[in-house]
C-alpha cells in the first residue's frame, strides 16, 4: 500500500507538474494571441484615421493652391472651386473663404457681400458687435461659405481674429505659412464638436498671405468613430485641457471626461498628424485580454489533477494546441508583414498620383492666361485622373480595359468619338498616361465648329502588330473636318504631354500633323510597356493581330 501510495503520489506530483506546465504554456500563448489581435486592430484603426486626416489636409492644400491672383474683396471666391472640392468626396461640414482686409477695404467688402445677396453684409466682430476700424491691422473676414443656407450665410461678414479658438488658428497658419488646424470647438453655433482646418492662400505675385480657405469637420467621424464590436474604445487627449479626454458615443456626441477613468490606463497611445499638429489617440481595451487565457489555464490545470491518464491525454492535447496556436501566430505575423507591404505599395502609388496631380495643377495654372479656360482644363484633367484611378481601384490595380478610358464622364465629346480596336488590358502606368492623352486630344476636338459649321468627326483606332517580344502597339487619332486654321493650337502642357510625356512613359514615339482634311496624332510603342502582363498571362484574351486570309486560287476574286 505504501509503495502504491508512493507511486500514486509520484504520478500525482508528475501530473501536477505537467498540468501546471501545460497551463502556463496555454496561458502565455493565448495571452500573446489576444495582445497581437488587439494591437493589430489598433494599428489598423490608427492607420485609417491618419489616411482620413491626410486626405482632408490634401483637400485644403489643393483648394488653396487653386486660387490664382485672388481678389480678397470678392464675395464668391468659392464658386470656381465647388466642383473641385466635391470631387474629393470629403465630409466637411462647412468651407469658407476668409479674406485678409485692410481697414480701408471694409466698405468695398460690404458692397460685395450685399451684391452677393448675403443677409447681413455689415463687417462686424465674431460675436456680432461693431468693429473699431481705427487700427491699421488687417482683418480676417468671412467672405464666402459653402454650402450656403440660412445658418451658414449668417457667418459672412464676421471678423474672426478675436475668436478665442479660430483667431489663434489663423495666427499660427499665418506665421507658419502652412495649413493649421484648430482645437476642438462646436461647429456652426450649437452644432457638433469638430475642428477647423485653415489653409493660407498665397498671392502669386508675392509671398503675402491674402486669405484662408477653411474646412470644418466633425471630430466624431474624423478620429473617434467607435464600433460596438471592436476590441477597444478610442479617445482623444484634449489639447486645450490637460488631463482630460474627448470621447464619442454611439450617436456621435462628443463628451469630455477626466483621463484614466476609474484608474484604467490606455493599453496603447498612437500619435497622428493633422494640420501641422500632433494628436494623441488613447485606446482602452473593452475586455481584459488575459481573461480568456486565465480560464483556459484553469481548465487545463484542473483536468490535469484528476487522473494521470487524463493528464497524459491533456498533455498531448495541449502539445497539439501549442503547435496549432504557434502556427496561427506565425500566420498572423505573416499576414501583418504582407499587410505592411501592401500599405507601402499603396503609399507609393498614392505619392505617384499626387505628384501627377501636382504637375497638372502647376502647369495648367502657370501657362493658362485665361482663368476660365485654365479652370476647365484643370477640372477636366483631374476628372480624367479620377476616372482612371477609379477603374484601377475596381481592378485592384491589375490594369484596365483600353475602351473603358473613353467613358463620357472623363472624355469630352465621347459620344462623337468612333472607337475602333481590340479591347486589350493596359497596365496601371500606361492607363494613367493614356487617360490624360485621350482627354488632351478630345478637349481640342470641337474647336472647328464655329468655322466649318459642324462638329469634327473623330476616329480613335489602334492595332497590334507582330508577335511575342516584337509585338507593337499603334494608336491613331484623326479629327476630320479640321485644319490648322480652325483647330485651336495645343496648350504648352498639351504639347509636352503629346510629344514627350506619353511617348516616354510607354517607351515609344509619337507624331502629330495635318493632312488636307484632318488633324492626326499617332503613337507607337512596344506592346509590353502598354498591356497588363498579369492580365495577359492570366486570361490570354488579348486580341491577336488580324492575319489576312489566304484565298484559294480557285476562288473568284
């Protein structure tokens, strides 16, 4: 009995040791999985918030850059920008044009506000009180708003320099010469809490700041969106009150509370950048990440103490579970690495697109002497880029079909263009160049109407000749009923695009000339630089060159 008891005791001790070891391992693995899952969810949320902030700051920079020699006294400065700012599809609450006026310019500004039909054209302080115009200091006055309604139009004519929040924001943007964002503040009177991004507008003839374009955003949707099913809740450290946090509820209402409620500490703090300021987002876990790990460890420990056989069985099960959990961790780590690579690639593509848009804006406004023509060309070129980006996004950047670049929403007079050629899949890089090329050609195709009395007939055709590495892409654009006398000369930007940028991007050559009855543009490039190689290898559906049919000698001709 003593020996049996000793053996049983020894087995029991071994069982306790093994069950304790197994429980410890399970606890560590499960806790690691919970920490990884929570950290990954927080990183994804912070990355999405930063992307939203970057898009909205870009809108402010682009909007301020579209102003060309602005008249600060004019009351409808946002009119030319309405279609452009809505193209970005951002969720701003209010956009305003704030002009820097000298005291002697106030009567002219009031006359402009009256002419524009605003309800209260008198230039006044931010709280509605009369202004003291004896000081020579420039005044920051709201001259235009978007959207226009009874509540927003009442803001025009107000001088915002004395506003406790916006005054500091304008002063900081003026000092830095860069967009600056305000502290959280109620929008439009008793409206939701948000922030105001002020982008300074520079005079093109000098480095003076002549005003500001502002965009107001709800703070809840911008940074503090909380999902009921998420593993955490996110708060924003209040920049205006030390030791306080801003929290959004399910309806989007923002409340302020003391930091670290009930002694809880945020598991992670992330910093995002917006408007030349750093914003701290604190993440609190909704559930204890170690609770599940503790329960599993307790079950394993109790089961191990029951019987030696169960201990052995549970030990084998735990070993198998450890392998499974280790593989899951490795899979998640590998997924995070792939996700990081995808994000890096996306950032690269976004930077390239932004560089193209910046080049379009700079060259269009630099060489366009007519503001209306420059604005229409700029909007059209951005729409062309937007269309090709949408097509590439739908195909996950795997290329687009060539005929899809002739859609009416991106190409002027698309309904009058005869398209003839195999519908091949072109690469992402080629699609961007061809989209701008087609827009530039189409935007000049209707100029002969006033002279010849009818629209030019436009034919866009392309063919593929040769095989394998020798395959060549030939594109031809021909406008009939057009001559050098009736067709508007290409802009400097258009000439650069037609003669240099598009051919160099595709590794080919181009030429343009007039015949007796038409204007012709031809582009020749290797097929490998035009088509999407992945699409060709995946489907094999690129149309082969048309081969002539050899007729039998017996067939009649």
